[in-house]
C-alpha cells in the first residue's frame, strides 16, 4: 500500500518541483499604473493586473536595478548588477554589441539545464553582433530624422543603401537571445529603433529596404529613422507578441514539457502606437494611458492561454516593469486628471529616486503563493535566478547570480527579509544604496532617506546622520570590491566600477 501511495504521489511532487515559468516584463510601466499599487490615484483600468494580484503575491518594495531599460534587463536575466559590466550608465546603443557575455549563466540557460524549453518573445535591447562591416556603417545612420519629427532627412536612399541593407539583413545576426540560453526568440530588437522589422531567431523577417517615414516619428512613435520594411506598422508589434506567446504556451502545454517564457513587452514604452479598439478607452485623453490598458489586455491573453493549456496551476508567473513611467509622455496632464503613474513615489523613469525603479512586482504560483497576499520586504528582479535555482534544488556556480537572493521564503509566507541591501541606479549611473529602510544616494551632497517614514523622499536627513552615511558608503564600497552581494567566493567586476560622486574634472590648462 505504501509503495502504491508513493507511486501515485511522486509524479506530482516531481512536476511541482519543475513549474513552468512565465516572466512578463512591461516596458516603462509606472509603479502607480497598476491600480492595486495606487487605488486612490490610479485612474487607468487594469483588470488583468488586478486579477493577477488577487491570485498571487504583490510586492510593494520591488525594484528594477536601474531607472532605464538595458541595465534592468541584464540584471533580471543574469542575477548580477549591470554596473559590474561595461554599462556604467545609459543603455545599449543602436547597433550595439551584446552586453551579456556568452558564457554567463542566465535564467534561460539555467532552465535549459533542467530540461526546459525556453523562449524570449518581445523586446531584447541587450545588443547583438550585427554583421555590419566598418565600410558599411555609413548606410546605417546619419539619416537626420529623429523623435518628434524634427530634423530633415539629410540623405537620399539610393540603391547602394538598399544593397548594403540586403547584404547585412540576409545574414544571421548572432549574439542575441538564442545564443544566451533561449531555444527560440521572436520580436523586435528595440521597437522605436531600426531595424523596423521582426527578428525571428537570428534572422530578420523580411529584408528592410526603405527608410522609416518621418511621419512615424511624431507624437511619441518611433525615435530614430533607419531601415524598415515597406509599410511597417508600429501598431502591429504588441498583438504579434501576444499571439506568438499564446502559440508557445499552447505548443509546450500540449507537449507536456516544462517551459520558460520570457516576455519582455514593448509597451507602454514608445512607440505609443495604440490599436483602434483601445483608442480613448482610458478616458484620460492619453495615448500612454490607452496603451497601458492594451498592455493589461495582453497580460490577460497570456493568463488565459495558461488556463486554456491546462497549466495555470503549474506555472510560476512574475509580472514586473523594467523601470518607471517616462515623464515625457504627458505625465503632468494625466496627473491633472487624477492619475499619478508613480503613485506616492518621487520622480519617474531614469531617476535614482523611487519613481525611477520601484516597479510593479507580482508573483503568482498556485499552491505555493497565497492568493491576495502582500509582501513589504525589499526584493529585486535580480532575485529571479536564485529563486529558480532554489525551486530546482540547484546550487549556482560562484560566478553566477552574484547579486541574486532566493524569494522562496517570502513566497511561502515567511515574514522576514531575504535581502537587507540593494543597489539601484539612475540612468546616468548615479547609484543609491539601500540598507533596510535607509536609502543613501551618492550625490555630491549626500542624500539619506528613511523610506519607512518618508516614502516620497521629501526630506534629506543626511546632515542629521553623518555616521550612518559613512557606514553605508563603506558597505557599498565593500559590495563593489567583492564583485558580489551574496555570500560566496569574491568575483571580479568586468571593468573598474565608476565611483560616485564623481570627482570634479581637472580644469584644463590655459594656453599661454
């Protein structure tokens, strides 16, 4: 009888130890854009985000590593702070090189080792080995058109341009998701940058042969002119990602194989290309607000796909955002109407203040995570890797997940912090260092806030606590030098890490 019971129970235990993973990363979705984070001043309907929080655990102190895009994506995928790499500030540029080293462990490569089928569907923005030769570079930039429709196209697109584009886009494009642990990938490199086409695996879908029209650079649409497919429609991007995600879930559910889906959405970041059925739906006279609703709808499609595939109860879902809402999309007009994208937080995307990097952060895992629960402990997107390893009972190598702590104690309902410290940076590179509720910002004039007492970061108390500032500076320096913030063997940073506040530049000697 005992043998029979073990036979019946063991398969379910084994399967429970290998849940599917769906990691959904919205782009530029503010903390306060998710209604459950901002019930009094969140005016955009987000029924599917609300549903997810009702069915899972909502973290009120969840963070991306940076106030902007590429660095946060690096940190989520690798469990390592982005500022340990060459990306000390800013983002990966147009036609930029891969930021993730080929040998580095990612959530995808770790999942593959556990027998998972892995997919990246959406926006990559972590660089590729674009097969553009030095003599071809002139045909990939300098077009003149820019965001807002400003600037005149300064070149005529001749057959020479088209032939160069044909040569380049007929080749494989190495260095992308399928060489960083993903079995398959589909999406755009950056939706508001060239090339204006989808990339499936390591090849473009079609050959861009035209210059994106200047008319598509107005009203927070595309940001930069460059090679595009004829009649490329920005509005088609988000629905295509949703359809591909649904197909992947359906295929793997039918095959009964454990899967990991990383779904970095292109919205509600620019281009604010809202489809007709969502135009005006928010009632805020805002394309951004309408696009938040369309983004919420895509989340709903993914959740329904899991349900339809019969795997809803066997799937770990993480929903978050790469950084806060961008102020330039009409934030002040929305706030006048009562919607505050950052909720109670200070500032917006790019900032070192909380509105830049405290983001929506929800985990749903039926049978493990208590539905409708709220966690107030500090967590980072970097913690994804260690959490997955913990679920599988896998020990990470010393040179993997150096800044990743497992969330499992919190997900199981324990009321204790899994990390007491964290580093979050402005897009400019300026870091903040958390120590419990205390937050130190490395500005020329040091800033210190107690977030338990002053979540809005309205009063700098650094002058009142000079010893605490000094101790936090010392702790941060130790964390930098160790090459990791988790226990383990010290590691090397990729380059010398920039220290802040930066020393003033030496004055140039006057010519005599």
